[in-house]
């Protein structure tokens, strides 16, 4: 059985954007769960291996849509780098609100 899974995307830009964003997220996901789920890195390894094979004349990711393995590898790396940058930047923790402001906010929320 073959299933075609395009969700009505017809334009090349829409396909490229979906492809790019999906693999950007996967790169961040792999790095986030690296210690608890190292097997997720297999997907990156397979994409990198396929990209190298593609250089030697191997098959593309999707020949019909002209999608290469290289954007997968590059976006995985970009997603992992972005995740790492956010972790290293450690956004400052939210400051607890004083009790008076918290009580006022609760009263206002209850009045709605």
C-alpha cells in the first residue's frame, strides 16, 4: 500500500519550508534528549550517511520532489545549535511577584 502525504501543498516554497522546519525541529529534539534517548541520533547518522552517498551518485531523499538529504543534515545541525544556544543563554528565571500584586491579580481574575 502506498500513501501520498502532501496535505495540499503545491508550491515549491511550501514544500521546502515544511522540509526545512521539520528537520530543524528534529535537530533540536535530538540534542534535547541526547542523554535519555541516544538512539534518536540514528536518524541524524542515517541522513548524514545518505547525504554522503548522494554525493557519490546515490539516490536523493525524494527524487520526484527534488529533495536532497543535505538540507536535512544542515537543518538538523542548525536546530541543535539553536537549542544549545538557548540552553547556554539560560533565559533568566521569572522573578516572583510580591504577595500584594499576586493577590490583586487573583482578585481581578475572579471578577472577570
